[in-house]
């Protein structure tokens, strides 16, 4: 077995410290494309993962899913996902938000953030990529939703609401105080999103997804780029898109998708029935656990894109994510930064850094 690269070693630390039980569960079963554990079915294989998203009826707001938590916390006011007709309507409504015009309208705003926030590197000062990513996500979300709100407040509220939804699904006893705190987090998000140009439910879904995946993926991608010395590829405009695709593949911003089966079907030869809980492991389906980022010989797009889902269940914000990471790496590449401090966020909804400080390499 090839030695673990510095980038993979650091990124693995994120999982081990932030979501150790989940990491142990999915790692123990990753050699099997599909594995049933009682009423839970773990899906790791590339073909099985794609089949689960394109051929099986899913209920993504059932108990045991993030959408189910959001529905329970808010009484249905804030939906992270829908199914069937509601799902199709939501995708139509959201398409204009994340289309090329939306990216073009918002890109100059996050470019200004990057120029201002990366500038201290030139003076030899460190910068915190987690804080930068949160501001990037907040600025983009405010623009996309037409809000008159503080981008940092929007980002903080979306992160807190997502963390509360995830904690609702963890095993263990919950006190009334914890439930009140979770509801308060969602109420806070609803409040800062008031006045959005889309429905409250859709605004909540966009804010939670856009903010949390951005804050999770950009710092982890930068750390991997720094640790494995990939900055020369980031500085090459022709190679950069391949590097971005590879870094998004190995970091898999949403590494696990919790879903529930809505009707009988089959996944990778394993029969499933209504009510079965699915754990769709995107990072395994996209080979993130065994193939590091290689911009010279990247994994085929049909595989790397699985971190954004498949078919009608693909993420409409994939283009946005690629554009933000592209611009971030391009802004950092001249400094070839190294990581000088990192701390895992144990409360985040997704495997994330709480702090990732980088400093330019002096020549």
C-alpha cells in the first residue's frame, strides 16, 4: 500500500476528530458496494450509488434524514429537501438562482472579498481560510437571495441551523433545553432570511446548502493543496479546472447523504423496501478514500461529479462551488501558502475545520 500523503493525513484528521463514529461505520463497510445492517443500507459502490439516486424512489424528509430534522424542528416551515412534484417545483424555482447569470452576477462580489482577505499574505501575515470561506458563502448567499442582510450573520445562522439539524439525528437523550436551542437556531436563520426573493423554505434550503458546503470544502481543499504542494497546478490556468474537480472529489463536501426508501426497489443487487434508511457514501462512490487529487491524470468526470449527486438528485449549485474554489485557489496560488495552524470543528454539520490558518512561503 502506498504511503499516505500529507494532504490525505490531514484531511483524514478532520473525519476522525469531528465525526469519529460515522467515519468508523462507513470505513468498516467500504469494501462492499452495498451492505445491509438491519433496516439501514450502506451504499459505497459507484454504480450502486448512482442507481440509488436515479432508480429508487427516495423520501428525503423522512425521520433519520436532515430534511426530516428540519421539518420536525420547524413544523414544516423550513424544508431542506422535497420529493416528487414538490422536488421538481423546487428545482425549477432554484434553477434561475444558480444559473450562469447568477454566477456572473455574484462572482465580482466574492472576488472583492478574496482580494481584501488574501492581501495580508503579501505582508507575511497569516489568514484564516475558514473565516474567509464563511464570508465568501455569506456574500454569495445574500446576493443569490436578494437579501438586505449582513453576510457574516447569514453564514453564522446557516451553520448553526445545519449543526442543530444534524445533532437532532445523533443517538442519545435530548433535554428540553437542547430542543429549544435547536429551534432557536432555525428561528434565527428564518429571521435573517426574511425578505428573500424566493419562498422561505427555498431560501432556507439554499442558505444551509451553500454556506455549509462552502465552509467545509474550501478550507479542506486549500489544506490539501498546501500539504501536497499542488500550487504550481493552481497557478496554471489550463490545469486549474482539473485540480478543482479533483479537490472537490477528494474532499466530498457532503460525504454522506442520509436518505430513506419510499417504495420497494433494488440497489446493487440488494432488495430495499419502503422505510429502509440509506447511507449513501459519496466519498467512496467517487474514489475519494483511495485516490488522491491528481490534476495531471484526473478521475473521469462521470465519477468525480458524483460528489454532487446524480440525475434529478444532482446539486444545482455544483457550478457555483467550482467557481468559488477556482477563484480561491487562483487568488492564493501566487503566495504558495502553507498551513501554520488548524483546529477541527466538532460541532459542524459537515467534516470541517474550525480554524485553518495559512501563511505565504517566503522566497
